[in-house]
């Protein structure tokens, strides 16, 4: 099979299918009530064992506060009203245990959700989570916790959620294969961040494979072999050895300056999602963090993170990078990133809707809590704050005004923060690119978010397989907007970076270099290959090369010209 290359590397191993199907609970009349009660007790015990393992792992890897969530879940499984209520319903209505438990659990969820106390309302999410686990065990649906994988596996799914990829045991995951997605889907981005080979957009791979099948695949070419022959496996093992050898050769570039032959220096930074990604940054010799996606702190949980929790996460990253620059993006939720505990109205076009800075400017308390945590952490490193999805000058000025309010409040409380924090914006909306000359007067930097900029400029949903070929970074309209942003930024004396996936694409780096981009932020795995490429180029030649590219009128011609020039 052939899919879309998402993350380089060779994957070889047994398949584990990840299915997140809806639970279908049917009411049945039961004769053997004792047997139903026995099944109930077995499912409770099984769920307790699973949750105890997760709690122990969370305690070891994530700390006591995260582990406490699972202590709460274990307490739900011991709640006498929930358990006795289910037994009484089985006896009274002579119904199957799944139906009885679901009915009682729903009553509890409704009671907790209706309470005035915020803490008690949050417990409803705990009950839902534990209920689903117990029901899956009753129905015989395998509950796969990706943080507790027992064997090395290649994960095969329709798609993987950001929270699944953020919590998995990456030592046991040999690769990802998914039905949907493109190179800029979150699964692909997380795979590169975790340095796990991946191929996406395989359409029906979940139907063609079953648990235990063997696959071999190439994350660079998108090629996937299902149950390959011995000689094919041997060939892929050689490819894996070659890939590992080339990775080791790149190690020689650690500590080198990222500059062209004729002395043009640029900064090669990394994109990260959690403090756990720092290891990859250091290993790949990143010169800073160009994008810290803070939304992962808000995911895979049942309530908003506290100021203290956020402060600790930001402080960890800033301290680990010492004095290197760290660009932290404020909350970018919405679109394809939802939070179970924040109820949004259903939107026809969520990518064009209530998300990112729009949500933060509406729910100012959430925004202020994050800004307080960021400012308090700023004394521990070189922090730069970045606002996402700015589409007008009004939004930028309001965001900066709230930041100043938070600074004043901290000052009044006697809490320290750095007075050297640069403030910038992501340029990912065409309107922001077009008025970048105006926006540049009010910020210290721009960072071009090409994943969304391409999507919005070309009117292409990057997850839509039928039109994915139109999502093209070589589109002249996209390149012109990038040039406009860089030129306008430089006219106002600010630096311009890029944190979209284009920044790490070896085909596009020469163009970006020629356009004068100052900072390239990418998946850590791409940093050393990018440095190798940049050190082989001349800036003056790349400017001439880029002038020729900008004169071309279609993406196909541009891509062919690049391939021919760098054969």
C-alpha cells in the first residue's frame, strides 16, 4: 500500500488495532440474576487492576498530582450507592448488568452535573470515564491504555487523538499507520515530535489488518507491506540499519552553528507539545523552542489546569533550555482540538469558528490564568509569548492589553516576572499576512504557522483526502504571502520565524532561506538534517534561486524546478 509520508524511519513489527467505537448498550431481560451480579464483580475487579497500573505509572512518570486523578477513579469503583444501586436494579427489573449499571451511572452523572460546586461538577467526568471503562470490560471490548502497552507494537487506527499520542508509552510504539490524515495532521506532527515512523492517509488500513499481523513500512516514502515475505523483511531490516547509520552521521553536526557557506546565520528551533519533549530537543541540538503548544496541558483530563500546574510545566521547559529562546503559544483550542469539560456549540465550520485567541478573548479568566502562569515562569528563562490566530489589529491590541493587566496584578501582589519578554503573533490567517505591515508595529516577532495558512489561503481542509492534493506549500499564493510577511517584519526591524511544517521540509528550506527567514522551527527530528542542508548552501545564491521561484505561476512548475536544482 502507499500512503502519505508522515514521519521518517522504518517500521517493522506486529500490529495492534486501536478502535474507539461507541458503546451500544441494549436492555435485555435476564433469568440468571446471580450470573449477572458475578459478571459485575469481575468487571469491577478487572477495572480496578487496570486503574491501579495506570495510577502507579502516572505516579512514577508524571507525579503525584496526575496520579491523584486515578485514585479518584478507583474510589468511584468502591462507591456503595453506585454499586448497590446497580445490584438493586438488576434484582428489581431483572435486566442485564450493562443496562442496569449504565442507568444508575447516568443518574449519578446528572446529579453531579447539576451541582453548584465546581469541584463536585468535575466529579461527573470521573464517573463517566470509569463507567465507560467498566462497561467496556463487561462487553468484552478490549480497553487499550496506550500508556501501559505490554508489547512492542505498530499502532493502527482510523486516527489517533492528540491526547492518545501524548500519553502513550513511546518505548513500546514502533510506528503509526492511520486511515486518515496528511503530513500536517496532528498524528503526523506528534509522530515526528516523538521520532516514531508513521504513514497516514491509508484509507482502509484498519479493515485490511487484524491484531497480530506483521507489517513493514517506510515513513519516508509512505510504502507499507502487509505480512511481507522473509526476503522483504530482510530488505527492510537493511533499510532500518542504513537509516540509523545516517542518523548517527548527523550527530557530528551537534554544536555546529546553523549558517550558510557565505555566513548567513539562522536559528533552528524545535516544536514541542509537553515538557517530556525536551529530551528530543536536547538530543537533536535545538537552538531553542520555536513553538510550545500549550493545549496539551489542557487535554486528557476532566478539568482546566490550575495556574500552579501550568506554572510548573512552563518553568520546567524554560529552565531546561537555560537561556535559549522559548516561544510559548497561548491556548489554541477549537477546530479539531476539543476539551470534554468545555462545552462548545456545534459549529458548521469549527476551523473558522470559536477557537484559539477568539476563545481566550471571550473566556478571559482562562486566558488570564495562563498569562499569570507564563509571566511567573518567565524569570526562569528566555520566554517569548505568542498569540495564535490573530486576524485583526483589534484582537492583537486587546490581547496585549489583557497581558498588561495581568502584569499589573502580579506587581500589586509582589510577584516577580521578567521585563524582557518579547511578545509576538502567529501569522496563520491570510488577513494577518495582508496587514502584517500594520501588525509588525505592535509586536517583537512574527512566527508563520503554515499548516493553517496554507489551509485558509487555498480553502482546503487538510484532513480531506479527496482534495488533499490541493493542500500545496508550493502554491504561488502561499509563497507570496510568506514573502510579504517576512518583508514587512524586516521593514519594522522585527525577526520572522516559521513554526509550520514547511520549516522542516528539505525541499522548501532553500526558498525560505532565500526569502530571508530568520528562524526555522520544526519537529526536533528534522533539525540536524536541516542544519546539514543549510551549511551546504550559499545565501546569495538562494536569493537568486528564490527570485526565479517567485516568478513562476504554478506549484507543479515550482516543485519540479526545486527537485531538478537539488538532485
